[in-house]
């Protein structure tokens, strides 16, 4: 004969099937429940005792029952439960929802709500607490056990995610490279500590602001501001390498030199572009001085040499003016190609990339961007070859892999239709 308990829904209504006992239920007690402490917060004494008895039979360790929200909040840190079974409607100054809010503000312990009411307002308030489950009275004991097990399992999963996120955040913030991530609209969503120190902006102040509003670059070679082609990365999936001798202008106006500055697309699982990531390496301030030097021999060229720190060293490489001019020309060509793509002049961009690849055939960025241009021109087989070259140089490039797969899918569809 099932044990009779007080009705959850209506005073005096029999609830003979509320916690039906059947053979085999206890044999299904999980190892998880054997290690779990449950705090019951219930002001109906008979119901609280029945819940305590059932949970103990199911293998849980039950804390001393709390009959009010105030009592639960006051004793929580002493009892240290693994899960809280909280009645929403409690007598006292605070109800179960407010008590749960105070508990979860200090702890990640999962809360499962008990209620005999279905009104929308109460459930809406309860949902704001992000509970790990609801039990609407009357319910059967299997539902109670299952709901607690799901809550405990989800809590463990969430704790692992929180721990991993904390480590990732700590690692991200302490990298020696500056990293800024923007969403698909070009608005900042992440900055690490190095980026904050170089730009003078904190993530809190820069969050959700457009990248171009808070991050300004200066081309020290041409003595003019430099505007990155963020839209080309977000719309076309291009990888943009910034010219050499780029300075970041901090919030206070201070200019910081950076190197290896790259803006790359970030993709979603479905292959769409979710945003972009800007990575740059701070460079220690170099004291450069230009000194004219007489060339030995009968050379007719009159060149100046750049010396680091004002002194020529046999160990340090000497950069000639024509080498610098060549780098500048390449940087200008890359910008022209990117601008051509934005304007839809893909043939012009292809021509520029072809010229640059003759000089630098092992440049990953050039091959990746060439693949994008050839795709736009409908030359899909050549596009696949370009992405193959890019992946040979950088096998871990997710964006090149995705773009190549997209082109292969187009070729497959052409083959089927043909």
C-alpha cells in the first residue's frame, strides 16, 4: 500500500500516488546520489519529513531541514549541500525565490524549485534565478530522483566549464601578444591585458564599441594615419597583414610600435564569419638614427644606411634604403589589392597578387587572398590550387580549409549538373 502524504496541490486532497513505491526503484540508486547532500527548504513539516525519508532511501545524504528562506540562507554555508530542494512559497520575510537568489549569488550550488502553483508571474520570477529544475506538485518519486540527478550532473558540467573558462581567460589575458577580438559588426568583444596596456583602453570601457573608434594606427614611414580594411576581413574573409613600422596610438596619444600585426577572420561552426581577431606583438622602442655613409669602391649608387642605436655592428644586419622602399611598395600593393576587392575589381586584385607572388611565392596571406579572388572570378579549380598552396604553407589555417571546402562543394555541384 503506497504511503499517504499531505497533498502538494490542495489542502486535504489525498495523494496516494504521490510517491509510489515499487520494486526495483532503490536498486537503481546511482553512485552520484550516494555522494550528494541535499538541503530541503520546506515549511510544511509532513511534506518535509516525507521528502527526507524518500531521499535517504534513494541514497542521498539529507541536511537538517530548513523551514524558511531566512533559515536556509543563514545555514547554507555551514551545511554546504550539493543541491537545494527549495519550495517557492515559504512563510517568512522572504520566499523561496529570493532565498535562492541570495544563495546562488554566493555559490554555484544548483537549486531545484518546488511549487504547487502554475501562475505565470511566479514562474517568471523563478526562471530569473536560473534554477536547475522545477518540480510541480504533485509528482512521483521517480521524477524527484531524476530531476535531482539531472541538476547535479548539469552542475558538475557547468563547474567544469567555469573552471576551464577561468583558465582560458587567465591564459588569454597574460599572453605577451596584444589580442583584440571583434564581432561580425566590427565591435570589440575581447581584449587581453597586453592590448589594454598598449591602447590605454580597458575591455570594460571598449566593450561593444567599433574597433575603429578606439584603435587608431599610424604609418611611421608615410607619416600619416593608417586605416585597416576591417570590412574586407569581415565580408570577404581576407587575411590582412599590416605594413611594417605601424604604430598604435594609445588613448592618451602615446604612440607604441608593434610588429607582426595581423587581422584575420574568425568563423562559426557552420562556416560563416563570426568576427575577426587582431593580433600584434609589442616591439621595444628602437633608437634609430640615419647616418650618411660613403660607400667603398667605385659604386655609383649613393645610399644611406640605417644603423641601430647609432652604431654599426658586424653582428647586426644593415638595411638599405632600396630594401625599405621595396617593403613599402609591397605594403602599398597589398592595400591596393584589398581596396580593389572591396570595390569589386577582382581582375585588378588578381593582377596585383600575381605580381607579389612572383617576388614572394611562400607568402601564406597572398595565396589565401588569391584563392578568395579566384573564387569571386568563378575560376574554382585555380582557386582550389591557391588554397592548396596556402594550406601547404600553413596547414592549421581553419579559414583556408573552410574556403577550400566551399569551393570543392561548388565544383561537385557543377559536376552533378554537368
